């Protein structure tokens, strides 16, 4: 089943994001390589695809896991969590309807 991992950043998280980004992306690449990643990306803090110094306000990952517990464990182990980028992370089941 798919699960949505919805994360909210701490204020002024850009520097923390930049430091942890390579490890964060490596984990996402592993999901993609396994054919389990539906979509992943950050939420720009301002209404533009390249927010520059404004940074990001959070992230969304939708990926396939065997259970909610497994998805939660994956989210808890995110390098952005360890680096203090996220102030909160919500994991919930997700049903693909379209396309």
C-alpha cells in the first residue's frame, strides 16, 4: 500500500536541509530503484519553483510500504529528522485514484 509522508520544516531550515540533502536523496533514490516511490519533493516557502534563500516549508513523499508501521519507521529514520529539519512528520495511508 502507498503511504503519504507529510513533513513540516522548522523555521529557517534551508541550511540544515542543504547539509543533510545528499543522505536524504540517497534514501529516496533507493525507494525509486526498488519501484516503490510514487512522488517526492519539497514545498517551496514562497510561490515559485526556486525559492532561493526563502527555502522550503516542508516535504511530501508518497511511497509503497508493507505497513503503516514500516512507513513510519522509514520516516523516523530520515536524515532530515536527525538533522532537525522537520518539526513534525505525519504518515498516513494513501490511495492512488488518478491517473
